[in-house]
C-alpha cells in the first residue's frame, strides 16, 4: 500500500529497529536513562537552547509548552488553523485554564502582526492576560521564512509576549530554506519538534527551551502521565533519525514536486506547487472525491477522501511509487 494520508504513517526501518534494540537503558523518571539524556543534550545543542525534554507526542509537547509558559487565566494568541488551537482537543484550556485567542491564518501560513496586535489585551481585570504567541512552521506544508521570525521576536518583545513554535515539521521547513535549527530557535522561547512524522520514528517529540522552562514543563509532563521509564528505546530511534533521516527529506520534497508536476496538466485538478512534502489538490466538482479514493485504494494507493486532497510524501514512498500514483490517478480521472 502506498499511503499518502500523512507522514505519521512512516514505519521504523530495520536499521532504526536495530538501534532501538541496542539502546542503553535506565529509568527516565529517575533521570538516569543514558540514551534519553544523550538525546536531550544533543537536541539542546542543536537548537541552541539550554535544555530539552523528550515527550511522547507532539500534542503532549505543545501542551507542556503552553502550560509552562502560561498560568491560569492567561491567554495564548494562535492561528485559527494551527495545531495548538484546532487539533489538540482544547488541552491547554481544559487542563490548564489557559485561554486560546485564535486569529486568522494568512495564505502564506503566517499570522499578520496587525491581527495579533488587535487582539492583545490591555492590562485590565476584565481580560485574560496576553502572555504567549503560538506559531507553527511548517504550516500545511508551507514554510514560514526566517525574517518572519526575526520580526515576530521584535514584535513579541515590544508587546511583552513569549513565543512558542510548534515545529512538528521544522526539519522539512529548514530543508526547504537551507537553514539550521539554531537559526530559527534564536527568535523563539521554545520549540516542539516531532520525530514520528517525516523523521520516521514510531513515536516521540522533543521540547526545547531554557532550563527553567524545561523544569516547569517536566513537572507538567509528569502530571499528564508523560513520564516514561525505559524511554531510551525511543530516544535511540530519534538519535538514529537525526543521523539518517534529515538530509533525505529533500527526496520527499522532490517527490512532492514531481507528483504535482505530473498531474498539473489535468484541467480537473487545481494544484499548488508544494514547498515541502505536502501536495494539495482541489478536485473539480465533476469528480466524486470519495469514489476516487475508493478507486485508488483498489490499486494500492491510500489517500484521505474529499474534494480538497492532501497527499503527503515520506520515506516509505519512492519516486517509482510517485510515477505509478500519477499514472493511476490519471487513469481513474478518465472515469468521471
Ligand atoms: C503541526 C502539528 N503539530 C503537532 C502535531 C501533533 O503531533 P502528534 O500527532 O505527535 O500528537 C501534529 C500532528 O500531525 C502537527 O501536524
């Protein structure tokens, strides 16, 4: 099955599994798992932050960050379509009494500074206290450039806000603009990075920030049941991913462009050229998106059904798979 639903479907390779089998282990809740400690030190160094913490998932990482930055009755300003607002079951509000203040996301994936400024509350007992700006990069496959973060940093200082970056796919963004992790991290107060997407581990994220911030986040991680014991098994997979699965992201990006190029002549499809590993395809009303998904499934291609498709390339999809998929989609479209 060629699975385009998400890069979260990636399976650990035989080599990654070998690295996991040979992981040196301890008990991470006691802080003595050597593989976890090494991975956290490596991520702190790569990001330029003082500290890092392994977490089970991107959602847990973002939750720890939001609750470590904000007290009860404080608010974070966030994009309406950003993961930290829309797709995390309202965790910060439910579990931390932290108020989300969503605003529109621009087509570029950025938040407009005028929109942010318009919702920042003055210090008045009627209002929640504006404390944090929650950004995302990449967002829906779009890359937010470095100079946006430089501007965001100045803006945040001016308005006394902290910045958390949901960098679930930050290595995709960095690959596209040829930058290092530190380049972006210098402008934010914390970053969450997923390893279970394009980097191909079975689970795991890392949250990076100041030592004081990570100390607070560690307590919250424990509170939400995220303290794990022999987490070194996962840390070793993540360590393997850092060594082997970052440079190859450019293959996924090239495959996404190839798929878009092979299909874009078809006038029943509207396709934007992908910046990273996500191909967005809007189907003409004459095409039944649900039926198309069923037809493709019968040919060994799995997509999420709908009229606005998102096809995600990743390390379990080869260039040959892309060519086969484009040919098969073209064949199926003849039936509509
Ligand atoms: C932008 C973004 N942030 C955070 C997450 C959450 O990651 P997880 O599924 O590991 O909780 C996702 C998951 O798809 C995501 O796309």
